[in-house]
C-alpha cells in the first residue's frame, strides 16, 4: 500500500458536509505529499544528477574556477581527545558520503538475491550473461585502444559500470508503455554490474592490505551480527558498528566505501514478530478512519491521527532491506549523488591537452568503450545465450528491447567516475577519463532516448 494513498484516502468523501482540516495544515500536507511523490520519480532524480554535473563543469571552467577547487580541497578535521583525523572535503564526499550510496546498493543486491531478479539461477542467468558481456567487451575495447601504456591500462575498469539511477531515469522518460520485463532486465543487469564493480574495487584498486585493519573490520561485522541477534531494529544504532567497519577497511588499505556494501548485504530481509501484530494495528486504524468518514461529521484531528497510525504501521510491516532503501532513496538520489557529481564532474578543459597522446587516448578509449562496448557486449552475449539454448528471453522482452538496454547500460557516470578516481593519480589522465565518461554517458543516453522513441511501439514482444 502506497503511503500517499493513505493520506489521500478522504478525497472521495469531500462532498460531505464535515469539518475541514485547517487550511494551512491541509495545504502544508498537500505540498509535503507532492514533494514526497516528486522525490521518488526516477526521471527527476536523473535530471537532478545531470544538472549537478553540468553545474560542476560550468563552475570549473568559469572565472570562479579557483573557488571550485578550493572548496573541495578545504581541510576537514575531527578531534576526539588525543585522537585526531584530518582530511579534505573531497575525501568526505568520496569516501564517507558515498558509503551511504553503497549501503543502498548492498541492500538492493540483498533484496534481489532473496526474492527478486537474482533469486534463482534460472532468473539471474540471462542478466548475468548479459552483464558479463557488458563488462568484458568495454574492458577489452578500452585495453585495445590504450595499447601498451601501463599508466593508461590501469583505467580498464572505468567503462565496465552502469549508473542505475541515470539509466532507469532515462528509461522512465520513454513513458509508461515500456514493457515491465525490459525495466526488470535493465535493473538486474545494472545490479550485477554494481556487484562486479564492487569486486573490482576490492581486488584491483585497494592498496597493500594491513592485518590490523581486518581485525577492526571484523569487530564491526561481529557487532552488526550481535545487534541482529538481539533483535535491534533501530537503524541509527547501527551507525556505531558501521563506523567501526568503515574505519577497519580504511586501515586495511581497501576502499572504505565497501563497508556500505557489507552492511547492506547483512540487512535482514524478514520482518521480526512484533508484540502487537502490525497488520492488525493498520487494519484497526483504517477501520476507525472509515467509520469516522461515514459518520457524517468526522473529527479532522482524530482522522489524521488514525491515517498516520496506519501509515506508520504499514512502514514497519516492511523488512529492513526494503524499508531502509525507501527512506534513504531521496537522500541518496537528491543529496549524496548530486554532491558527488558536483565534486567530481568539474573537469577543467584548459588543463587537458587532448593533442597529447595519453589524454586523447584515455578520453577516446573510455568514450568508445561506453558507447560501443556496452551495447555490443550486452547484445552479443544475450544473443549467444538465447541461441545456444542456455536461456530464453523473458515474456515481454524482444531483441529491440535488449539493444535498448545495452545502449542505456553505456551510461556509466557515477560508478565510472568513482573508479576513475581510484585508477588514475595523474590529474591530466583523471581529467581526460572524466571527460570521456561525461561525453560517453551523454551520448549513450541520447542514443538510448532516440532509439527508444523511434521504436517505442515495437519494444513490446509480439
């Protein structure tokens, strides 16, 4: 049941002569409902992310460029007694805030593995094979174009990722007539891409691992398991073991944002029994609300109280792996990710000499791998899997839909920029890689939109 449905339930009874909720309160709640609805529209999230990236590009190439770079390199320090930790704002964004993004990714993976597109090998086989192609072919294209330059070859994983928010947001722009099977296939493929990206970060872009860090990280994991065993459901209490896990991974030399993935994978997918069944609470509250509406003269305050009780009970009925992403989604989609884009998409064009071989090769290799490698890898591997009899296309998905998914999978953006920051220490190569990511992702989005609108009526499997 959608929370907004509960809030808007009294609408059919508006013609009855009954006391109204005070005008200001009613208007405020309508505005809150509209904002809440807007914050869960996928295409809107994609547009906000695009605006943040555009703002970063404009700022970094304007007369105010020094203030852009000064902001993200501003020092940040935390001191607790004799212990202190000093860094800059860029680290806070990339290594702290992005942990929340990876937490949501981890919970999405956990949910899909439990009861979703990845719940069984039969369900996961086709998107898994498609994702393998969507990772391998872009990596091969990048490697082939990079040649034998070892510094450039370190960026082989940059075009392997897919930005879920951007890709699904672009798909949403094509309208509601897009087959559900196509959207599920894109989501499953993007989630597997994220799993691969996390593994790549863990194994290829982590420094020399330190044993003491593993001890600290293990303590954080054990504390999470203990909290789960004790039945602790208050999410804020998990900040402590999460912080211990994050710090432990930082000390190991692994990327600390992986703590978010670990916590997400450990999030329960079952609802613990409550002292008073929540379903009964929700039903009782809705029954009282219905009785008040039918009475002819309902008390607005009691009515709102019952509706809110039902809404809270409905929220608590959901398992943490489903409830927490719903709560965190607006914060991640409209806070963490736009801030990350603002902090990382500011490529200063004057600082990149594309006439030089290395930056030019890096930018073109990333662009070609995203725009060509992704659709080729996804389509070819899916075709081979189906024609060989290993898998079959889901009902509602045809080959035009598979190609559309491949085109949209070329939108790397967030994860690609994140990997680029780990792959290149050289500022020139990093800037060139980001330029390739931005141009390649934009081209993939435009190609996907153009193709989708051109063949929208033919995407439904006949």
